[in-house]
């Protein structure tokens, strides 16, 4: 796969993962609490409950592209 296609695929996967994370974060926050940004969520010393990284793609290589980003974001 050419690098521009791989880059576009990774951007699409990243966008989907961020959308899912932010949606789950919104559902886990009390209504009176200010919503956190993804950066603030990832900066916490403890992982919050209920956060899931989901990768959905028909391309079997999508996981290989997204997994390094997910591993980095999860730590």
C-alpha cells in the first residue's frame, strides 16, 4: 500500500477511534461535570472506566496501522 494511502487510512482510523473514545467519555461523565478533552483523559495517572478503543475497517491491514497509535494513546 503506498504511503499516502496508508496515511489516509491511518487518519480515518484515528478519527474513528477518537470519535468512539469521546462518545464513551461523554457517557461516563456526570451531567454536571465539565467534559474532558482526549488529551486530559490520556494524561490521567489511572485509566478511566469504560474507555474502549474500537477499530472497524474492512481492510485487514487497518489494525496494523492503528494498533501502534492505540498502544501509545492507552499508556
